[in-house]
């Protein structure tokens, strides 16, 4: 038993040694063959790892911005198109709610002196919004409850707008025209602290004014979107049910008048989409691995033809078909593994660079490594099997006669 095991081990070691010698003796052809495998594995690992990093960055940003909050979108009914400030107070008074922040978007040009901009966004918020985000204001003051109650024409502006209109100048106290109406700048705020990729999806306003003022400018007394901030320790599911009950009463139990969503549901949707995207990209990148496999098969078939005399001599000396086949399979396997491991290293390096370039965190994805390297090993065995089988079936007399 031990003697048989020892012979098998020696044969296995010799197969590896001969396979490596053959690869070294055909450096250029071997390199070109494993290049396809290397590129395929590199593509699979780069795409999956980068998508994982981007998804993780977006999810963590959404989570940090959405902890303890619910978003309510009002589609309205025939008799009631939105919620009034009094309705918002009803939601605020719920046991699970700490505060409510409405959002009223305002369309119109933003100008200062002769500088007129049409691509800037203006959003109406209330004082509680700044209470819930205390680190937002970096200069001047935030909007307060007096501004809400009196619908004052004041605004806080982003750093981008300061650079656009007030470069080298203190913006506090200056008059900015929004939709043709004069607003006094009372503060400057920093953009969404979530940053990174999440800010692309979440967006941020250039100008924030009191929501009551925005309603007045829009000639409306109702709000169609607001964020609910929950009290500490309150479960979002329980709070969502309470808010939905209150909204049902406000809309006389008519159906499809509003939707209440949490960041958890958005994250679940994003994770599902990211998984589908990763699978799609991995499938596309795997095509390169198949091309590399065809290259391995082509090289091994050529090798079998070139080594016909060697195969015949080995068979004449007593080598069985299984030994011949295993030798060529080992060579094909080593070629694919060398390409796979090299591609894994380059793939991780490229993914790391892309994550740094995109401003997202790099996430080591062991599954991607196993998929890429495992697939490359499978390709080496599958595409090396036919040439190895051809070599094992050669007639030793015909092979020696070919010499």
C-alpha cells in the first residue's frame, strides 16, 4: 500500500516537473496561451471586487444618512393633493416621531448681480432639518422656527454657490435672487456629508429656503414629500405602521395616496441590483476565460503533435494511457493556474486602483478570487482533456514510425 502510494507520488512529481520543463522550453507560446486566462481572471476579479466596493460605499453612506428616518412621498387624491403644515404637525405628535422635515422644490433661476445661473437647485426645508443635522452650517446661522412661521425671504447656500457667486467675498448679508425674488443669505452649509458615490444618487440643493416661503412662491399650501425622524430606540417597522395609520386618516382611508419607505428597503433593492450586476459582469468577463481555454487546447494539440515520438517511446517502455493522459492534463492545468493566479494578483491591484480613483473603499472579495481561479483551473482541465486523451490513444508503433 505504502509502496504503491510512493510510486504514485513519484509519478505525480515527475509529471509536474516535465510539464514545467515543457512550459519553460516554449516560453513565448506558453505566455501567449496563458495570457487569455490571465486577462479573463483579471477581468472577473476586477469587475466583481470594484462593484462590491462601490456598493458597500453607497450602502454605508445611505445607512449613515438614513438611520432613524422614514421618507413619505404623497401622490394625493382627487380631494387632497398633499399634506398641510397642520397635517405635518399631526405626524410630529406621534409617539414614535421626534420631528418632521418637509421638502419643497422650487424651480427658477438663481442670480447675483449680473451673474445668472439656471442649473442650480433650490429646496424648501424647515428649522428642524438643521436641528437634526447640527454640523451642517459652517458659517452664519441656520433657518429657525421664526423663518418657518413668518415665511421669511432668507436662505442658506452651499459652498459651490459661494464659489460661483461670492468668490473671495463674505456671502452673509448679501442679496441673492431666486426665481426673481430677493433672498438674504444668512448662512453657508457644507454639502452632504455622505459624500462619495452616494452623493451622486442622493443629490443636494444649492440653495435652501424656508419651506413655507417655497410653498408661497409655488402658490401652494401643501407638501408632497417629507422625512420623518424617529425617536431614539424606536423600531422603523413599528414607526412605519404608526405613520401609515395616521396618513390613512388624513386621506380618509383612500388607497394609493402615499408611500412610506425606509433606507432598509432601498438598501435591499440596491443589494439585489448589485448582485445581478456582478453576475452579469462576471458572465461577460468569463468569455475571455473561454477564449483562453481554446488557446490552451490549441497549444496542447500542437504539443501532442510535436511530441509524438516521445509519447511513442514512453508507451513502448511501458507507460500506460492513464500516465500519458495525466502528464498532458497536468501541463494544461499548470498553464491555466499560472494564468489564473497571475490574473488574480493583477485584478486585485487594478480593482484597488479603481476604488481609490472612485473614492470608494476597497473590499477584498474572497468569492471573486475563488470564482476566477477556480474557473481557470476548470478551464485548464476541460480544454486540456481532449489533447491529453488524443495523446494517450496514440499507437506506439505509429508514433515511433513518425520519427
